[in-house]
C-alpha cells in the first residue's frame, strides 16, 4: 500500500470516526424520535463512507459499488418504515417524546 493511499485512508478514517460519534451522540442524547432517526441516518452514512474508503484503498471498487448500492437501498426501506412508525406514534400520542411512548397500549 502506498503512502498516498494510507494518507487517504487515515484522513477519511478520522472523518468516519467523528461522523459516527456525532451520529451516536445524536441517537443517544435526545428524546425526540425525529432527531433519533437523523442520528441513525448519520451513523449509516458513516458506515457507507467507510465501505467506500476501504474499497478504494484495497482496489476493489466494483465490489464496493455493489455493496454501497445494496446498502443504500436497504437504508431507504428501513428509514421509510421508521418514519411511518414515528408518524403513527405521533398520531396516537400527539408527541414525539420517547418518554411518553410508554403510555401507549396495544
């Protein structure tokens, strides 16, 4: 591995770690369901970026592109279902606060 590829890997690696920490903080430190979904989305983007960087460094871009396209497709489906659940909770609870979800019966 050349020094240029190693430098790219570490610079993007640090960015991925910072992005993952921001997403994890956003996911864990909030009581709002929309903010939690945004944190989950940031975490997923960090994982996608790490897959792209590793594929570029190893030279397997075709495999990386296939994995990323599949990952993005799954991400869209998961987020659509999650937003549907959040909207259903909002409809029945009139709030997006996770502390009030315990009151929902059913």
